[in-house]
């Protein structure tokens, strides 16, 4: 097969494979024993999606976001969300300039390639909603003027699901903007031992060097759209989606945005694994992180599990009982 640039060929050429391998290897050096979380973070990046990392403190949520941003030669901003944060603190504000005798827009931290929204559920719904337009349309509107955000643009948000005092749960419309919700989880015995062994000998995230530019990421994101998805796989995905909308234990099923999200994520996973075509396992592997945070469990559903765990259990049940195309 002839080799062409990734802009015009659906296959993954040597340069793209090297870029993706370097990205993943660097992240795995920092995030020990969490290869799955690293893999999914890269899928979100390639899909032009946003990532919600939900887990207890101290398991590496913020570190993963920092490491991903540092691995890219792109602009990175971090916002520590608090209860007194205002929308203008996120998107920017128009300030009157006496010299120009007009209002001048001062961009906020959202004008970055990678935005870390740390503890996003600690700010008010009004400030949370300031990110809706940015996440969906890659732009912000201030005083009836629209400003485009830099490309690529990705929001990585973190939240602690255990602590509820002083938090504001994200509404469904906000959750639907995230391509995936993932958890880091505690490291295994050997993984934590490795963390302890290496923590005194190097500087973690500061050790990373950029291995990809904004232009390379945009090329890879373009290559994702060229990954082939056969008709039976689309039917398989829509069968899963349809069952979430009809399930007796769900008050709200997956939206069309959710369908598009899984489609793009499956293409990105195929690209990341060196394929120019999708397989059923791509959709099965990603259905829970892409769908579980988009569905709403009915109050009639009796379970000892938390709401997020109930949603994941229902998606898993649907996957197990939906016929897979051969």
C-alpha cells in the first residue's frame, strides 16, 4: 500500500503512529498503572471531545490533565473552580479603554488549547453554564460579539463524587457536552509501589517534553474522520442507543449528540490502535464511558449502587444482551 499523508489517507502512517506512541508512552510514565485512563484520554483528544475525570482526591486526576497538556506544544490554562467564580472569570470581559474610547475585550483563561477545569462542581450553575457554548461550538459570545477559540480545543474537568458539601452537581445539559466520563481508581499494589520508588528520583509532569504540536493534533483529528465504519456497526450502535431510550429503568436515554460521540470515539480508538476501520469491540469498549453519564436512572429503579454505578450497570446489561454483528 502506498503511503500518503494523514490528511488524505485513512491509514495511519509512520509519522502519526510515532506521534501517538510518544504521547501515550509519556503519559504512562507519569500516570503509573493507569493505562486505560491514559488510552481513553487520548481517544477524547483525537475525537475533538472533552473529558470529565470523576474520582476521589489523590488518584491523579489533575496530574493526567497536566501531563496531557505538557505533552502537547499548545497553550494550557487551569481554572480552580470555586463558589465565588464568575462567568467573566472564565470567558473574559469587555473593559473600557480611555485611550481608544471604546470597550476592549480581555480574553479569559478559556482561550487555550487545553483547559483544566479543576473541581468543576464547586462553582455555581451560572458559571458552569459559561462553558456550554465554548465546549459545543468552540467559541464564546460577549456583548453580542463572538470570539473563536484556538484549535485544537479541549476541556478536561475534574470532580470529586464523594464530597457533596459546597458542590453543585452538573446538570444533564452540561454532562452531555463531555465526550466521556472516566475514573482513575486506586493504583494496584505493584503500581503504587512503583510510584513510591520513582517519586524521589524525578519531577513527574515537569519531566515531560512536548511531543506533538497543535498542527499535528489537528491532522490526527482530521484522520479520525476518515476511519471507516461499516453499516452493520452503525446499526449495532443505534440498537444500543435505542434500548437506552426504551429501557424501563431509565428516565432519559442517550441523545443524538451521544450517538455522534460514540461514533467519533470509536473512530479515534481505531486510529489510536493503528487501524483505518472500526470493529464491534471499539463500540463495546467505549459505550460505558461515553453513554453512562448521559442517561438518567429512573427513581423507581431500586438498587444499593450509586446513581453513576447504576447507569453503568444498565449500559453493561444492554451491551450483554444486544446482538453483535459478525
